[in-house]
C-alpha cells in the first residue's frame, strides 16, 4: 500500500509540479546527501582520533610498565651501586696519589694542572645530550597540540587574510563577495586545518611520530631557518631522532581532497586540492618559524631598552 502511494506521489510531482518545485526538491535532496556525507566523514575522523588516542595511551602504559618493572629497577639499583663503588674507589686512589706525590701540597703547580685537566671531562659527562633530554609526546599532548595548532593566532590571522583576498576577488563565486562569504571561507579553512591536524596526530600515534616543532633556540639565523625547513618535512620519533613525517604526508593531502566534499563545486577539483596541499606545507613552515623566533621577537620588542 505504501509503495503504491509513493509511486503515485512521484508520478504526481513528475506530471504536475513546476520546474521551480522540482529544482527546489533536487536542491533539498542534494543538501541532505551532502549533510549525510559530512556527518559520515565527521564520524570517521572521530573514530580515527579515538583509535590514535587509544594507541597512544596503550603505548604510554607499556613504556611506564617497562620503566617500573622489578627487573629494570633492580638493574638500575645495581648499576647505581656499581657506579658509586667505582667513584669511591677512584676517590680513594686519587687521595692516596695526592698524599704520596712529591708535589701534592696545597697550591702546588702539579696539583693545579691535574685538577684543571679533569674539569672538562666531568662537565661533558654531566651534560645530557639532546636525545636523552627529549620526552616523547603522550595522548593528552597530542590532543593539546591539535587544539593549539588549529586556533593559534598565526593560523587564524593567515586564514583570515587568505579569506579576505578570496572574498575581494569573489573566489569561489558561490560564496559571494560579502561578509557571509568571508565567514564561510574562513570557517572552511579552519575546518580543513582541524581535520589535517587530527589525522596527523592520530596516525602518528601508531608509529610514535611527534608532530610538535623542536625549537633550536640558538645558533645563527641560517642554521635556525634550516631547522624550520627541515622540520616542515621531518618529525621526531620516540628515540629522539628525526625521520620523514609520514603522518603529515598522509594528513595534508587527504584532508584537502576530503574537503572537496563540502567545498563549492568550482573549488572542489583535483587541481585546487593539490594547490591547497602545497599551501598546507607552506603553512607548516610558517608555523615552525613562528615557534622558533617568537621568543626572540618578544624579547627584542619588550626588552630592547633594558
């Protein structure tokens, strides 16, 4: 009965409905399909983020269990006892040598030269290298990075400038050259950045890729700019070493091609997606430079007269 009524209704609209009515019905159907597609994409991204957070939490628990295991603690205690015994033996031997040496009196040149030569070695032994000082990112750190990377002032400012230019030239023309079109363009750009950052942080959790920028903070301008450029395409792993940023290579293009589903028809083609992907890496370069030189610029502005 219901199928017969539906068939009669379709025949009625096909026969009696005007062109405007059919066009409105088609527009409503297209919007409904787009909304369903956007909801499906949002659910897929949420599942990816949840999987990445779960993997990161499991990895953190595994690292903590390995670090706090009884065998590891016993090994650390044994190594600490051996080191302390070695240090005490060395101190005893050095004391005996000082007492028996002919020029071992206080203030003698031989004693001063021996003590001075041992200082650099002790300083080098106590200074940790960069790999030892590195702390891998955990699940909460990834969530924090996604939020801050999406709403940081430099990104919002850059997206606002880009949206203003697009509004001025009315590109894409479906949004119009007015404030409503500016808001839609800015919202779409921020949504694309959020998707890209979420995918990068979630996928990177699987193989321990750290999306954060490691600030150099010292050296010349050229070396620091080289670090900014290198970390545009590389990222740290759990061992503290830099490797190709595979999660970023996947996240930036896939998010831009995925955004074709909710962009205007004139800006949802492969060429525009490729251009947006290139701009995504350029935006990462700008964000790295912002993190690298922001403390120096702030110090130069607020403390230059001190």
